[in-house]
C-alpha cells in the first residue's frame, strides 16, 4: 500500500480514499468491500451470522493479503480492535493516516446512514464509550493524524497526499 487510512466510523475514510486514489492514479481498496466480496455478505450480515470476532478475523485476513499491493486503503473503524491487526499496521512501512474529528461531527455523519451494525446496536452513550476506548488505539498506530472537522473530503485528501 502507498497509504492506509484509519479512524472511527464516519471519519470519511472511504470518501477520502476514493478521491485520493483518483488523484494519485492508484487502486482504491476498502477492507469492508473486500470482506463483503469474499463472503458475499455485508458487514451487518457477517456480524449477525458469525459475530464481531468472526468479522474481525476476516478483516485480519484481508489486511494481511492486501498490505503488499500498491494502492490507497481505507479500513473499517474497528480494524484496530485486534492486537494482531495493530501489529500488522505498526510493522508495515506504509504511512498510516488517522482521520480524526470531533465526536459531534462524526456522529452527525453516522446518524444519516443506518447501515452500520455497530451503530444500529448502540445508544449514543455506548457509542461515546466505544469512541473513548478506541482513540488511543488509533493514535498508537498512526504515523500521522489529520483533523477533519470543518474540512471537505477534497481538502483532507490533499493533506493525506502530502504524506505519500
Ligand atoms: C466497524 C466499522 C465499519 C465496518 C463494520 C464495523 C467498526 O467500517 O467495518 O461495520 O467496528 O467500527 P467503517 O468505519 O467504514 O464504517
């Protein structure tokens, strides 16, 4: 990979990643899409059938298989949950960019979209707890952090391209 985007759900990883891939003429890879292609199921369906751990293991396989390819990778917000995934990302020489914003602006984007199983099954308070639990994990593996509040996806993509 030339760059890997991490961050909470709703951070804009997919939108920014797609723009960036276009801008740099690289392939765009999205771990959620790759997991879905592999299984023929949406993340929601996978959570429902094999649970969150099953989904995380699939994410790990996909991450491992695709790290060596050339492209822009957007990851699922929970990629940092497994220690094995954090290690894979830390050991790679690829820039890992953390798209970070305020909880308020992130949730605003999330509530507009009902597709995520983690969001559907959680209250706002539980989501805030998950946010708190994950922040350090993103920061731990990120080589750079970009703040996204009040920025367009184009502006964020431009900032990310400076680290590639
Ligand atoms: C998840 C984030 C989702 C997807 C799945 C679980 C999470 O990806 O992988 O629904 O645990 O944060 P996005 O961050 O692209 O929404």
